[in-house]
C-alpha cells in the first residue's frame, strides 16, 4: 500500500459487479480497469459513517461503515461481488481497495431496494 487512501476521510464507494467479472488483482488497480464490468442497472453508493478501529485482541485493524439500504437498484443480470474503491472523481485515479464476495451467491434479479448489512467485525480487516 502506498498510503494514499484515507478510509475515513476520503470518498469510499461500493460498486456491484456483473457475475461474469473475474477479479484480476494484478491488473484491476483503478475504477477505470473495472468500469466495463459493473452490473447492468446498478448504482454505486458512498459509504457513510466510516471507521477504522484497532483490534488489539486479534492484532488487526478493522474498516467498517454504516449498513445501508439502496433504493432504485435494477440489476437485471444479478451481482455476486462488490468492489470497494476510493472515488477521486476521475476513474483512472480512483483506487480499487477490496473485493467482497456476496455470501448468498448471485443475487438476481434485483429490482427495487437492496439492503447491505456489514459484518459486526467490519467490512474488512488488515
């Protein structure tokens, strides 16, 4: 990590990916690298109430944000993966941060409200 991402103060967003998308951790560095694979009809959303907490018991830091309910999602082909990224306003400089598998498998079709409840221990740990 280069240290150019402030998880609490930067604009951090979630994108829903098409089920055909296969993550490439060597090549998918920026939003511009993944934008063609965004699930059809989905809307990216901004994480709110972001925190980074040190967990001394487990020797890690945990990134978390508020659970959310996203209205007006019309994802006709489904989604099975979310990407967390820093939105700089320019896709070629918006860093991909994490890939999150949807535990339930492929959600399809989605037409209406999509509720996201993050794990009690955070979205991811590092």
